[in-house]
């Protein structure tokens, strides 16, 4: 639909902690044509043990902060945040309200309804909370809330095919409302592997397997340590790099030191592309995922990937072609890693196939184009 003025889009996300949702929202904020879209970003504050993507990486992006919109649940703080959202919607008068993440999805869509401005409601499921987060009773409550809100949402976006299938199976939304939109990333800078290793003070002759992500329970960093211990016992020539922090950061470091595991903890980093360029293999060990951007970055870097077969990771990793999808146990992960550690040509072949797939499916240009089309359909 043609418009005489830029389409006004309000992006709402609970918090911009370092991770996939924050990266996607940031790319939408900076990537959409400013002559066609006027955007505002509404977000909360990160927890103390989280890095804020707006402070660490996307310093060029302005945001309106609302206390209480973050992850923590507090009836009083949530009510204040809800009222602020209603007031901001009335003030900005958006044509489109696009919510991201569970809490912002609930408060943002309810605020949109009560504000009564007739904005098109779009919600992105960057994953879901149906597995591995809550007790059965709480999961049922989350499902019931999402079912109700889906009926009041114009377009539901799932970032992967399995995410969409899981939501539909739970009765959330109708197939006609869903669109699967893969995340898109800028094509990373090309790094020379030797130079990248030298810059990071890494051993030129060592095989490096890299984990990038928050050290939180759902990501199961303990499995990385279990795998490292298993491969150490097998006498494998591999060293693990762990980029990220979180509530399990200190506990993981202490165990790795106690057990003399071949792991280096890098903490929060803003040079992930260089770290991956210096690596040989990427690993992810989660119990649940949406479609992790860290694995897309790894694929762009030409790395074979070993990951637990959860969420929509199968949209990124084609089993036995671009890497291996495994069961949720350390032995299965170690077995797959062992094949790659022992075979340099296999690593190169799978890495090249994964990079070609990433360049076909996960470009920033494609993601921006599809979102632009959705916003125009208001």
C-alpha cells in the first residue's frame, strides 16, 4: 500500500541483552529505509549479569528505556511499564507495533489494544517457552496467554520452521497468520585464519572448538564441560573456546579449573567474527533454541557445526552435510566432534557447504526486504 508519509513502526523488546533477538531488532532499526519507515525502539534494562547489546555493540541505536520491561516479573513494576507503553503508543501513534520476546509480546500487544490507535500488531517468536523453561502448570499458563494474544495479532513471525510447527501444535495461532522469516546478518569481514589466531594469541597448530552464547541453564554450558572431559579422556587434540557470560559463568570456570579441562573462557566479546575465523569447529549444546544467530555466524565463517538437535537449528545445520545434529548427551556430541577433529578434509567440506547455505538463506538484505513488505501490508 502506497503511503504519503513514512510508515511509523514501534519496535518493542523486553531487553536488548547480547543475543539473537537484540541483533535482529538492531538490524531492523538501522537497516530499514528511513525515507519509508520511521521507527522507535522501546526496551527495558538488562540484568546485572547480562551485557547490554546497545551499550556493547549497537551504540549507534537510540532507544526509549522503560524500567520494569525487562525479564524479571514484578506486578507493580510491570503495571508501571504497561501504563508507560500505553502512553508511548498514544504519543507516537504507530502504524505498526512489532513486539519481540515473550514479556514484551504480552505487555506490548495488550497496551496496543487498550491504546486504541488501530495499529497493526506483529509479533516475532524468536524461540518459545514451551520446552525447558517452566513447570508444566506454568507452561500451560504461557500457552493459554499466547493463544489469546495470537487471535489479536495480525501477523505472527517464527524465526524457524520448527518453532512455527511447535507453536501450531500447541494451538497458538493459525497457519494463515504465520510467516517464517529467517534471521539475516551482514556478511562478515573476511579474516585470515593465521592472522586471527595471532591477534587472539592462539596456538597455530591447535584445533579449536568454539561455543558462543550466554552461560545460562537453557544453553547447558555444563555439557560443553562434559564434552571437553570426554574428549580429554580420549586423548583428543582439541581446545575449547567459550565466548559469553551469564549466571553459570563462574561455576563453569571453577569446574574447568578443578578438572584441568582444555577450555579458555573469553567472557563477553564484540569480536565474535574474528574468534570464529580463528576456530575450526562450532558447537552448541542447548536444551532449547529458536534459530541461534551464533550458528549462522559460524556458518558464514565456514565452520562445520555440531549441535544438539533442538528448536529450529535444523534450518541452519543439515545433518551430515554442514555438520552434525546430535542427541542431548555429551557422548553423542563428543562422538560427532571426534569425527571432525580427526578429519581436516571433512571439516573443510562441511564448512564450505554450511557457508554456501548461509549465503543463500540468512542474508541481511533478505530479512529487511521481507520485513519491509510485512509493514507495508498494514
